[in-house]
C-alpha cells in the first residue's frame, strides 16, 4: 500500500520548540542564546513560506512553544501573511510581537496572518484530527518522489479534509509522550534519507517534493 | 547523453552577490539593509554546511562580493571550518571578520577554514576550470534523481578533478557577461523545477539530491 500526497492539498508544518520562550523578553541581538532556540523556529517559518517572488499561500505553520510556564502556539497562515522577509531577525521580530499579545485558549491575531493562543501539542493534534499526519523522524520509512517511469499504480489516500500536516522536532527531537500521541492519532513515520538534517532544511525538501511530483511512500 | 553526478565528489557552491559589501562596515543589527544583502549569502553558507550534528566536510563555498570598488571572494572550506553556527547573525559575524583582513590576490586566512582575496567571478572560474560546472537557472534542464526502477543506463561524466561546482545568483540573478563566461567554460544550465526558489533553498536541495542518489540530467 502506497500513500500518495497530492501537491494541491493544504500543507501544514508543525514545529515543536521544547525550550522555546513563550514571552517577548528575548534579545534580537542574540536570538539563539536568549529565546530557547527560537532561531530554529524562525528558519522553519522562512523555509515554509518564502519563494523568490512571493509567499506560499497554501502553507500554514504552527510553532508549539513549550519553554514557558504555560504552553503557547503561534499559527502563521500563508493566505494572509504579511511583513515576512527572508532574514531571520525580521521573523523573530514578528514572533516577538505575537508573544506580546495576551494569549487565551482562542486564537488572537497579532499581525496579518499571525495568530497566537495558549495550548500545546495535544490541543493542536486535536484540531488537526482530519489531516493526514506525517511525522518526520530519521528512522522512518524512506520518502521518495514517484518515478514517472516506474509504472507503479499508486493509491491516493486523501485525508477527509484534504490536508497534510508534517510534524518536526527541534534540536532535542520529540518527547516519548508526544510520540505516543502521534501514534495514537495514526501518524505515518517518514524519513527524508540517510543524513540527519535541521528542521528548516526538511521543510525545504518537503515543499520541493510536493512542488515537483506527487510524493509516495510505503 | 546523461550526466551523472557522483555523491562522493567534492561539492563547490558559488554564490554571486552583485551588491554585497566588500568591507566590514555593516551592522549585525540590520544585515539586509546595510550590507548589500549579505544575508542571502549567510543563509547560503548555512545551507551548504550545517547538518543536525556537524559540518559537511566535503563542501566548499565561494562568496563572490561585487558591491565594492574592488571585488572580493570569500572561501569557506568544510574540512577546517570552525565557529559556524546555524543562525544567520553568527555567520554574518564570521564574514565581517573575513572582510576586515587586508585582502590581496592571494588567499589569506581569517578564521579557521575561512579565506579571503581580491578578485571576482572570472578569477574564480579560472581556478575551477577542472571542475564540472553546473549553473542553476529557472529555465535550465530539469534535474531529477535517478529512478532505481527506470533501468536506464547512465554515463558517468567525471570532471578531471572529480569536483563539481554549482553556480547560483543572488536576488538579482546573474549578469549577461557572467552568463557568457559560464557558457565559454562549458557550464551546464540546470533547473530544480517549476517553482523559483532562493539560493539557500537550492543548496539544501542539491545537497540532499547528492546525499540520497546519484543525480542525472540530460
């Protein structure tokens, strides 16, 4: 049984920052050292959205920030996203603004296309229950583009919502309790190959694979 | 005739910054606005080298800086490169140090694995005359990984030095006189697909293609 990911479906990227700050009290002059590695999440945002001449409209990014007393999640929606530049500092400044918004369990808008709420990974998975969940892990099933010459018949396994959600860890990977939630939710565990890559580079690859060909894995 | 790029050959990435500063007089607080878009080159460096747990040793990056009175080139060699972190600002700080070194036509070391000299694109192409040159441009021949099931026979076209050199423009693309030099040097013009991507994202893709499979194009 092969899973086919159509290039037309909505692309959600979830990045979990286990140490990432939930307050705006970090320094733009030292993002890695003062924000619980929010720099990793900034680069993931850029990889997900920026093209040479625009922003990907069919992308949504969720940053799960677990480095504070209460977990927060920031959502960035390509359809309405504004003010995103390709450099890291500008993205960090947008996230700083989002973290200054008083957060409740309901989404509140910060700047155009950027929303924030309290709540962490379980709440987000519950929201995305109709999406096809794909968990990126080094020892997962190898992901490959379909060969046009292979002649293999592929089965399209569209999710009820037609959405995909790719889940990526930060530099600490994912926690056992998060992996248990993913398994319970029926997530596929998929690998991008033999070399261990940063989350932002994985996102570049996933976007490209979906841009060029449908993506297939067993 | 197909060109096969072996994954074991040395990988050179050349990024040309047409406005990029050749002096250290730029601000780390506003890299895009004060350095002639050196931020683009910083991200290219990170994409070329950083892995989850280390630096790619088989990579060499050349940054051609054309935004000053005299062109300069910075070389970063993976074998001996030190102090490179994945965030943009740290990379910019390393380049700032390199630009403070008095430059002559001979390579002078700045920090471990980072060298600088005067000279621009023609001088660099002359140094790399034995490498297989691959110029990334949107309308080039489509690059694809070899399908294991295609059964096609591929011809290995190793360059005399066993090296590859990928040439990428900045946000302004490449100039007609640079393209003429590339054509004269026998560079192949290759595309990564239908969507126009930033240079750093192209480098992520090339590294991945070479990591996972030999790469083939007509």
